[in-house]
C-alpha cells in the first residue's frame, strides 16, 4: 500500500493557551503546560447532557 497524500504535522504550543482534550475513556480535560495544572472537567456524556439542557 502506498501513501499518495501529503502528511501534515503541526505542533500545539500549550504554553500560551489551554486546550480541551477528550481522552479515549470519555473523560474531558483542560490541558495546560504541566500535568499537575490539568483540570478534569468531567466525562463526555455529562458534558453533552449539560449542553443539551442549556
């Protein structure tokens, strides 16, 4: 099998802003520049329920 497209690689600079991350287990986190500064927001099902009810 041969790859015929263009591979695009980007770097996210988490030192300048926070990023929302959804892990494989469905937990939602706000990721920051250090692991001990990360904030667990909840799980995806809870977030979708809150959004639907808003």
